[in-house]
């Protein structure tokens, strides 16, 4: 496999499960200098939305103002919102020449789940762009500044395959993030490291940029369509010994729109997912992909 920018990835490990070692990705943590990295290739940004009509306009405006010249396409995937989010985005795109040739709005015919929207976005961007980024449509971070940090991380070393924004690495700013959420994330970060053996600083991060050639080789379509899509994807990434992952600090705070799901239910399901993964991967020695998928398979 050849990644964007000419870096060739080693072939996938085809040895039998009993012979395959418990490899893991090379992880680098850095605090890249703010800048405008060039020469990274074409870039698509995936933004899933669900009833975020009040916040997504500022997210798009931040991306265009800070990194518009670096972005090839912004794909907004609306997940059957009931507040007119898709219509709001279509209106502001039509009114702003800077967005009209850059932002594409796609509406799911029904609510496919958060992970379902991400999977659709990956399917529509892989093979068309060199890099793909995933950002949120709410106001938990400055979208433009965050994207520039991710891209600066990618530019630090041509061997980097994936850059993940971490809330729990040196330089991260959680001053406006609730203590309860910090404690909950800290617990699951520790549990994920114990269960998997992977040195993740933020096991649930969903803010990233990656080479599409890397993601094309992963069974993303077989992951959950729910909110635990990224914890599953991160297990696949950190468990792939061929990859180099760079973690960069993230400024993160509570969303003004409030919760979209029950944190208790999410936590219990994540606990179950990690338990199943750990048993099948570490004890039963299943392959990485099989253990991740079995931990929480997609809906029928």
C-alpha cells in the first residue's frame, strides 16, 4: 500500500492468529508550532451534524477563515436533523462565495447514528483525497485552529499516518471542560490502556486527520454505527504495527447545546465493548480486526 505523499506502508500481516504478535503503532506526542503547513496534498473535512443548526455555521466560518485555502472539500453529513440543520447550512453556503465551491451538504434519509455518518463520509472521500479530517459540528473547540494544529502535526514528519487531537496530553487545555467529564474520560483512558496495552492518551478522541490510503485498508464499514465508532477505530489504529500516530494537544470545553445522549448508557456500553475486546484479543488471541468488530458489531 502506498500512502499519500509517496510513503509506502508495509504489507498487512497475513500470518495465522497464533503466530501474529501483539504489535502496536508507533506513537509520538508533540506540540507543533502554529503555522500553515503546505504540500500535504488534497484534504477533505468530514463534519457530521445532528440538530446543530445553531453552531455549525460558526464551525464552517472558522474553517474557511483559518484554513480555507488548505481544504479541498468540506463534507457536511446531516443525520436527519429535526431543527433544519441541513437547510441552514445550504442557506449560508449559497450566501457565501467562499463556501459555495467548498462545502457540500449531504442528508441521510434517516438517522444512521454518529458512526453511520462517519462511515458514509469516509466512503465518499477515500480515493478522492490524500487526507481526510473529522471534526465536530458543535462549539467544543475552535474548528479552524484545531485543524491547523492537526495539519501541523502531520507536516512535522512525513512518516506520520494519523494525527489525533488529545484532551489528555501535554499542552491540552481543559479549563472549561467539566470535572465529571474529565474524570469519566480519565477512567476509560486508563481502562483502555490496561485492556489493550496501547499507549493512548485519549482513547475516545474523535478529532483527527489521516491519510485516506491508511483508512482504506481498515474495516471501518464493520464498526459500530453508534457513538463508540471512534473508540473502536482508535483500537484498530493503535494496534496496527505498520502505522505512526502523532498525538497533538487539544483545547476542549463543554458544548453549549448540551448532551445528545445519556452519558451513563454510553459509559456502560463502552465498558462492555472494552471487556469483550480485551477477552477476545488478549486472552483468546483473536486477530485485531476480529476482536474490535466483535466488541460492538454494526447493526444488521
